[in-house]
């Protein structure tokens, strides 16, 4: 029983770490690739198309993002700067675990704030959707989460096969 709990705990921690790295890398790539980051023009167009938003809803969504963007930008910058510092430590001659732990704690706090901000934006976004759009949105999120879980499980299986 303890062994099973320990495995679940380790899996949860690994999933959290993978998620943190994925968020950091995705945020960085999205910012440069689409010009505007997580809630840039590309993302807004994606939601408008997939959820069949009306012009009024698109305007409301843009207003939500514009209102929240000033809070997001410094966090995204902090994430990128801390990641750069982490890379420098990783590439350095002498490993300094204390510095890595300090940076990891900073990244953790920044990622926590980004997750809260994302939840706030999604909550506000859901308020402007009609019931059918809310259902579509939930299905999109469920499908994305399932793909992520399948991907992580496949990676885990591949890693076990290599051992």
C-alpha cells in the first residue's frame, strides 16, 4: 500500500515538474512565434473560430485579455529571465545546488501566479459564453488534457522499455 502511494506521489511530482517545464517552454515559444504570448491575436482567433464567438463576444474577450495582460507580462518576463539564469547554472563548471533551488522556488512561485491568472481569465471568458460554447470549451480542454496524459503515459512506457 505504501509503495503504491509512493509511486502515485512520485508520478504527481514528476507530472508537476514536467508541467512547469512545459509551461515555461510553451510560454516562451508562444511569445516569440505568435507575437503576443498566451493570449495573443492567434489565440483569440483560435477561440473565436473554434467556439463560434459572435463579434460582441470577441470584443469582450479582447477586453478581458487587455485588462489582464499588464499583470501577465512581468510574470512571463520573470519566467524567461529565471530560465536563462537556470541554463547558465546548468552549463557552468561547478554545480551550485543552493542557487538552483532558489531559482526553482522562484520559478514555482511565478508559475503558480501564472496558473492563477490563467484560471481568472478562463473564468471571465466562460462568463461571456453561451451554454453550447461552454460545452465546446469544456470538450476542448478535456481533449487537450487527455492528449497530454496519453503523451506522458507513452513517454513513461518508452522509458521503462529502455531500462
